[in-house]
C-alpha cells in the first residue's frame, strides 16, 4: 500500500496553486475564478460538471489543468452508442498466453474529460459515476483501482437537447461543483487571437508545475484545515435554508453539506490558510449548492435561477464571527471574522459584509457581453470574481476561447 504523502505547508500550497492557475492562464483565456473553482474540486477530491455551449474551451481547460498538474489525461467523447465497457475497459483474450487479460479503458487516467456526458445512455453514465464515487471499476467480478489523484471533468451542452439523456438530479449531486466558462470579453477575445498568432499548433499546451505527489500533498493539506464549529453550523444553516425556500422542492442534501464543507477547506488551502472563514463558504456556495437544488414546477416555469436562490439564502442567514486559535490575543476588530477586519459578532441579512462577493450587476467594473436572446444565465463561479472573461460565470455568456471543444 502506497504511503500517504505529507500535507503541504500553507505557504507552499498557496504558491503551488497560484503557479498552476498562472500556468493555465498563460495559455488559455479563462476567468481565474473558474480556475479556482475547478482547483477547489481537485483539492477536495471531487469532480467537476461544466455546462456550456460548444467552443468555449472546456476541453482545452481540462487538458491544460492536467498538464499544469503533471497528471495523465484522457478524453472520452460520449455518444448514444457508447457502452460501459468502452469507459471502464474489458477482458480481452490473449492468444499467446491462452487466457483473458484486462485491457484498461480511458477512465484509467488522473484527469478524465467526459465530453458531452448527457449524450450517452443512463447505463453508460452510471458506469462513470460509479468510478467517480468508488475510485475503482469492477469488470467480470474483478475490481481494479483507479490511479490517484483522480478527477472527472464532465461537460454538457445546454442548447442542443435532441438525442440527449439528461443527468438525473441524484447523479448531478455527485459532482462537487458545477460551473461554466462563458464568453470572454472584448479584450479577452483579442488576447485569444494574439496568442493564436504566436503559436504554430492548433491547441495550446503548458509545462507542468507539479506532479501527482504534489497534488496528493495538497489534498492532504485540505484534510488538515480547521473548521470552527460556528462555521460548520453556518454551512448547515445555509443548506437547511435551501430546503425551506418556497421556490425549491428539494434543497441541499446531507451529502451536499459534506461536499460544501470539503470545498470550503480546499478553498482555504488555495488562499494559504489553515482555517476556514465564512468568506470561504460564501465563495464556494453557489458552485457547490446551486446544482443540487430541485425547483418547484412553478419556479421552473417562471425561469427562476437556482443560483439566485443560493444568493438569497446567503443574504438571509446570519454570518458568524470566527477567530483562529493562534489569534486568541488579537483584538476582536482585527480578527478575520468576516474577512474584512470587522467585529466578530454575527450580522443579519443584507447589512452584513459582502466581502466574499463582488459588485452587483450594472455596477462599475463589471464587464459583460450580451447573452443570446431567450437564454438563461449559465451556472458559473460566484459573483464578483472578474478576469479577462468579463465578470462572473453566472453573468457572462458561454462562448469561444482558446482551442476547440
């Protein structure tokens, strides 16, 4: 049995995460908030669901992530005739040895891109989801462990639904985050063309800044992050508030609560802390919670957005004040509390600090392109994270960027 790598120190973990995001950003025009969301899933040992129209660079982003982390990468194009054995592998008869031997399928890689997962039948989808949940596959009664670390980046196209098999809510719940890339803003698309003009290959590539052992040590660092009981209660109260919202039929499940907890710890590692603050929870609330909500029929007909519900819940639930153990002697007004150096008492509703979220739509500094007529906003990173993609994924469009899907 392989020895578990030691946890990376906070400063080293933060530097590594920054280097990975910088390396990907040097080759693809991607909002840094999206990269942070995906990297959060990596550190939390979770999986990512990306919903976007073709041409927004989902494939390129997944491949660059694997290259920057120094991990193996496989892409599986899901089609209606794809069989479970096409993913997991099968036993093949070896004429020379006179026996059957197992031939590994494309799922045996560190990073697996499940492209257009909703085009495959449910039986094939279930084969991949079983591998995601168990970290292993079973073929003809034999069990085979998948490599570590293991990450699935599944994509689906929201505009072409003919001939597709929608992921059931119970299966979507198994992805720790759901995000979208969106269209780049004007400067981002100009940068896209400038980078294409400077290279001879169709798709960009990057050199590794980490390896599998480094990723495992980052995951171990996330396991050692402290979460104060008040922050744990905050996570639970947010989840319970989604269940009592009149617009939802089903809110965040107990499994979803655990995934939010894990993502908050991973986010603390990315920013170089050994403890979780309410700001970490607010930063990952939308990408970890929204896709777990099942709306009522009335809400669906009215076009209610699940992310709007999560934002409303964040506005309603009291934000606790938290002081790390090693800051016990620091005056309350200087403790991290809500992330802005404010007193650590709870605040109520919209009067609380919104440090984990950026400008509301229409405020200066928020650059957005027009969304195609009739389209609802796509699920993406939390509001306020801006980059070359022109704002948050929820408020920006999916579109063309570096490379091809």
